[in-house]
C-alpha cells in the first residue's frame, strides 16, 4: 500500500492523481551580467583559440596574462585597453583571440630517461605531433590555454611500498601545470594505468580525469603501460619530507602563427562571437585602427543587435578624422566613433606616455551605469554616457590638439564624438562632448546613442519574450502570452523614463499588436510595437530679454 494519498498517473483504477504544479507567475527579466559585458576580437598573449573566452577581473591575469609593451607590437594596445575596461566598470568581456593562419598547439611529451648509474628522471620535450606507443613516453599533454610566454609542467608520484617497506613502482601521479612564473594553473591527479577503473566501473586514469573535468584546458595522452620507478626524480619525498616534483623549464608549446589576420579569420571571429553562449550588450574595437576589423565589428553589432564603439586614430586632426570616418562609408546607428587626442601615462606601468583611446572607456562606463537598476530591474539607459558625469581620468593627461568651434561642427557632421577637455561648474574634465552615432540620419533618434540603446534593448527584450512565450505555442495562447509579457516590459520601460508619450497614439507611451499573418494565419504571428525613446539635449539656445 502506498504511503502517499495520490499517484502521479491514473489509469482505470480508483485513486487520486496529483498533477504537476502550474506556474503562471513567470515574467520576463533582464540579464544583469549581459548588461555589464562587452565583446571584442583582438590579439592576446594568452587565451584559447577557436572559441570565445570569458574574461573578468578575477581571471584576467591567469587567462590572458599581463599586458606586453606596445612598442614591441602595436596590437598589444588591445590587451592593455581590455584590462582598463574591466577595471573601470565592465563586469566581463567576451573575447575572441585572433591568431595567424599558421597557429599551432604543440604537444609536451614526458619521458623516462635512464642514466648509467641506474637512476632515471623525467625529461620533457615539445613536438608538433602526438607521440605513439613506440616512443615509450610517460604522458603527453597539450595545453589549450595557448600561452605565448610558455608554461611549465611538473610530475609527482607518491611513494608506494610493499609489506616489507620496499619501494614499488607508482602509477598514481599528479600533473601540475604552471605559467612561466610558476603560478599554478591546473592540477590533475589519477592513474597512469589506462585500465584503471573506479568503484562504478568507470575509467579513473588521469587522461579520463582531464577529459571529464578540464576538457577546455588540456588534452592528455597515456601510453598502454607506464609507471614511475622508486629511483625516479618524481617519486616519493625528499630529505625534508617534501613531495618530489619533476619540474620542466619554461616550454613554448604554442605558435600564434604571426599577427597578420585575413578576412576569413575575422569572419570566424564574428561567427564565434555571434553564436557565443556568453552574452553581452556592447562591442569594442579596443582602439584597433584596422579598417578590416572595424568593418567586421559593424557586421557583429548588426548580427547581434548590440551597440559598439570604435576609436578614430587620435593623432588625426578633426579634418583627417572626418575623412577617415567618411571613407568607411558606414550608415550604422549601432556604432559610435570616438576621437580622443589626449596622451596619458599608462596605469599598468608597462608603457609610458601614449595615446590609449576612449571608446572602451565609454563602454566600461555604460556597463557601470547598467549595474544600478530600479524597481523594474532596468538601468538608466536614457542617461547618455557623455558630459560632466562621465569624465575620463588617467595620470598626466595632456591634450595634443585643441579643436576650434568649426572643427567640432565638422566632427558632429561626420558622426564623431570628441573626448576632450571641457570646463564645468566645479572644475573641468576630459569628457565625451557628443552622443552621435554613425547613422546618416542627422535629425532622428537614430543619431542619438542613448536613444539607440533604448531601441535595441526593447527590440532584444521583445525578441526574447517571443522566443520564450510565443514560439511553438498555440496561436491564440502565443498572442495572449506574448501581448501580456511585452506590455509588462514596455510598462517597465516607460516607468524607467526610457519612453515618452507618442502623439499619434493620443499621448499613450506605446502600442503593442500581435496578430496572425494574413498570408500564413496558421503558423505565423506578426508583432508590432510603436514607441518613442527619450532624447538628449545636444543644443541649448539661450535668449535673455531685458525690459523696463
């Protein structure tokens, strides 16, 4: 007899069927991490290739390494700016590491080398291809972290003894991976015996452990039979009672294949970032001056409906900056171009005085703004990242070009936002002096970066609502559920001051319609949203009238 008063399924018998609880409380919510993250493609000193990398303040030293001097390679500025963005507002970055066409990850092979006195030690070598059993190796490992600056490998085997205390060959070992400064990266413990199994009959050799728990970090190969002898330099403890470790020198097991990138590699980066499981709201060029990369970022923001920032070369005059942007011939509301002719001292201490751009800082400040949400869970996206509230602060800043009033107008006509020194009540600062986008429409919401942020946010939220609450539902159920969720979302946007009353709607702030397609009424729904985003006060005209 059952100890419950119900069953989950009844046939023809007498009884009580308890159905699953129905949840009608679910409603749409924003992704806080996504709103504080950005994407980029760039050269890095470290990092996996062929897939996006999630970088944040907690792992950036380990995952991408410390910045390298820009004088060695101008592309190194991207890694420097990536760190700065993460330290000044961005929560995370989704990065695609660019490498040359000849990039190659090599194998590190550990072998037992015997000396004439009978002792033996583990010695390491680097080779292009995986070893075979005929090479008589202990293990081979491929580090998928792809460090340009090299890694170290260590092997240790705890002593094993028989009843009489004599040492026996060891098969259970620990493999440690370190960076070139001996900082521990990964630890793998297991058996060298390929036939070793755990209590459940599953493989528990060290290669299986690596495959199960570090699949994105290492590949590990074992030979059919391998063991560590008592006289080995990795076996047992030393005279101080410390476990011995056969530690390699710095091994260079990755070749980035050069720094000349083809359109095919940029296309791969766009595809990878577009289909990444890591989500983001912004895209940054990290001050790359590559026209090919800028065009691919333009493709990326379009494919993902995100907003991005590029940097105009800071050594250009306003006229040259306008020519550079006009020659790109982009009509893109999703991109902003930043001109920041200011030198500063590199805060990392690796580079001296130089130009470091400001596009990535504008994105970092937007991420920091988005971290503060209201009762609806929405940030103040109607507040543009511009003016006295968002000044750029670096050591020893020095502006190298002072634009005239007519030149500021030229920049605005080209869709370029200058980031230069401006005086305000309470003191001056280096501020973003405009909010224009690269849209060719000059008298439109599309020309205001904050309005575009609002529009894209509403579009993306509506798309996610449709995917979660409408797609593959019954037609009428989809219309009802979708309309309810979209109206709740737009109500939150209006309550957050993102939207203004619409004149053609009689003063209503928005309108939502979900209807069946006349051509395909059985399987296609059409969603129509009308709204008006908040604008930005770009110009103020003051008239003082004096009377008696």
